[in-house]
C-alpha cells in the first residue's frame, strides 16, 4: 500500500514531439487516427499507433481516450495493453512534456480500462506510478475495489489515503465506497463523513446510503435517510422500494409504491420488478394484478413478464399464470422454468412435467433451475421412478452436472416416499460431504414417517455442522412427541430452553382490500377477534356434521384431550380461514400465507370447509401450495 500510494514528482522536460494542436495543419495520420478512434474499427486504429510513433507524431489526449473507450467496448485486455505501451513510450520519448492535465486525463482512462477488464492489479500498478492524481483517479480505483470480491476493505483504506492526500471525495466517490460498507460499524463513520462535507443532500449519495442500509437489513435507518430528503427522484424511490422488497417487508414496499404514485412519479421497469417481488413474497395478488396494468406498456420486457409470471405462480393464481405464459411474445429458459416450478409447487406435478416435455420440443435448453423444478414435481407427487430417470439423465440429455440442490431434491423424493434407508445410502454415496440442507431434509422425512432413531442420527449430523441450530432440535423433539416418547421429547426441549431458544409461533396472513391481516396461533389481538371466533365456531359445527374430528395427535405436548383440542382450534390458519370466509367475495378464492408447514388437523379441517362453504381456499406454506376445493386438496394428501 505504501509503495502504491507513494507520490512521484512531476518532472518538466522540453517538448520533443509534435502535437496535433501545435500546428495549424495537422499531420494526415492524425485526422485518420481521430476518425478511427471515434467510429472504429478498433484493429485499424490500433494498426496506426506504430505509424504515429515512426512519424514522430503524438496523438491528442481526447483521441487516445476515445480509443480506450472503443477498446473497452469492442476489444480485449491485450488491445488495451498495446494502447498503454504506446502512451508510455510516447511519454518517455517526450520527456513527460505536454500539459500535465492531458497526461492525467489519459492515465485515468487507462486505469478505468484495466478495472473494466477485471485487471485490478494492473489498474492499481498504473495508479501507483502516476505522478499526479485527482478525484477521478482516486474514485476510479475506489469504485473498482468496492465492487471487487474481497477488496472492500482496500476501498475503505483508499478513501482514507485520498483524504490524507488532500483530495476531497465527491458524490461519485461516496456513492462507490458505500457499497464496501459491510457492517453497521463501518457504515456509520462513512455516513458521518458525508454529513461533514455536506454531500448528504446529493441525490446519488442519498440513494447509495439507502441501498447500503437496506443491504445491512437496517430498514429504519434507510427509511430515515429517505424521509429526510427534501426532493426525491425516481432513482431514490426505486432504491427505497427495492430495499424493502429485498428485505422481506413487502407491505412497506407496497406502501412506498403507493406514496410514489401519489407524488406524481411514474413507475419504470425497476420499480415494477421490485413491487412484484413484494407482492410475491406476501401473496398480495390484488396489488400484483394492479401492477400488471402498469406492465402492459412494457409488452416486450421479458424481465418484467417473468417477474409477473412468478408472482402469479407464487400467489397460487395458475389460471392467470397460464394465460400470461401463453400470451408472452418471447419466452426464455426463466419463463419455462418458472412455469414448471409454479405448477409443481401448486400440486400440479403431472402438468409441470407436461410443460417440461413441451419445453424440450419447443423451448430453450433446460438449465439447472429447470431441473430443480422437475425433481420437485416428482418429489411432491411421489413419482420416484420418474425422479430417478430425470436425475440420472440430466448430464446425458442436457449437459447439466447435478449440483447440491439436485441431490437434495433426490433425498426429499426418497424421504417423502418413505424410502429412508435408500435416502441414507444415497447420501453416503454422494461425491461431496452432505450439508445442513440435506441433513434437514432427511430429518424432516424422519419426522413424517416417525423414525426416531434415524431422526436422532440426522439431528446429530446437523448439530456437528451447526451447534446452535435449534430447528434440528425442534424437529427431533416433535418426532419424539409424534411417537408419544415424552421423556425424549422433553430432553430436546430442555436443551433448547437452556440455550434460551423459543419455538417460532405459527403465523398466517391474508390480503383483504390491499391490507394484510396477520394471525398468530392462540392470539386474539385482531380487531375483529370476537367475530372471527364466532365464525370459527360456526365452521367447526358445519364440518363436524361432515365428519371432522380434531386430530389431537398433532399436538406436540403431553396434555389432556380437551386441552389439545383447544390448542388445535386456534391454530393461525384456522383463524385466517374464518376471517377469509367472513370477508370473501362470491367466486373469489380465499388466499392464505403461512410461515410453517400446515399440520394434518388443519389440512383436514380446511378440506371440509371448502366443501361445506363451497369455497376455493389456497394456503401457501414455506414449501408448496394447497388448493382446497370440494373437500379435496391438490396435494392429494401427500405433502
């Protein structure tokens, strides 16, 4: 660092070469060279460099910088080195004559060129040899370091050296270095520095500040920076909306989108993509359909159409997804993969595999994401032989080397089908060490099929890799509870209590009139709680007439039967279903999102409610969708 940042004195020397601007009639080579630097072709421009040197003619800095830009657009790093050697040779033979700012202008362009070619060491070496550096020089290097993997600390150090060198950072410097702030402790002093130099009002700096806070998950600070802005443009609105959407606060993102429209700003592709992501995460279909109206003016935007397709699939609206997919003027591998996965997650595995067959005959070559969707379809439909076929043929048919996610799908496929010994054998024969995801998948299958011994083995493997993993202990204790091995279940719970762990409560939410209503198991904080309980009691009476009996085996506690029934009664999805049936419109499905896997008792309850009330009820849990209609679920009771 010390040698890199060492300043070198700029030595004056007599001019030896002719410069374009020193003659009223420039050399003919100069005119040709300048034209080629502007319009290309690049090889022809590079071919003139030796001729210029032989004729003793020095190209002007503007032409050289244009040549460097042409090289970045159409050339290679080797072409860039040719330009650099020409510039260095001309400078040395000229004894560093000419205007210092002209040499700096070209050197900055060369540093930028090396950075854009990914040759960061070459950029830093050139930077270190420059006799003079200005804010552009420093900012170029800082931006390159901030965006390079593993060099963010260097970017921050360069910012400090820049200021010590007497060069004041500008808005572009700070906008770049904010991307290198990986922790709140690092971000705070940079934010203070911005305030001190008075750049906190700059729209680009504020936008970068918002991005930095959002990436750290500090939504409050990001929102505070946003709210302090006197004037906002679309870039800033997009930053704050994207930040909330990416951080999982879909409600906040949609609220900001509404404010943006109220402030007179029109959404662009970036805005709409972020809002669609928010709608997808929160299953906000009504808002998503309104966003669809904005998407119509971008009828050729494939990224937007893919985001819209994903939203419809993950909100369980397959009819809308299919209609959009059919109308799309162009479909890429993401479009096809989204449709395959969307159908599989919604319990339409057979249809998903048919779309995959259609993709092979009409669409692009499947990729690894496509194959994850295909294996998911097989896993959630119990299609073991089909799953084996697709897994074994990935490399032969599509040149796709199976990765961890594909191996995990196979463990899930075998586990769900009850082939636990085969799943263990498959894991032992993998060509890499199993990770947490694979062991958790096996543990989940052990609980599903009530194999306590194998569950204990899987849990031990998880805790070897991640000693603080409470999810493994919860699944293991639930497996013991399923088998009524209360002593073993209590041991697992005691170990968690000793570490201060708490089980995540079941939560369900439902969108109504652009508002999201959240329900927590056993809690009655909702303003309509009295009406919800009354409606729930009515539904229970109705489904009891159809044969519903509370399945108390799904209560993971050693309690009396009546106590277990009370716990089951107020599960979050039951509260959400009651609220949904109270407020649903004729012909519209009730759509519910849940943070945990739906329990067997609630699954049976909702099936019968769909029959007694003549309603379509769609519940999305962390893994898949359940479409309930006429007393039947799309999962075929296989989940």
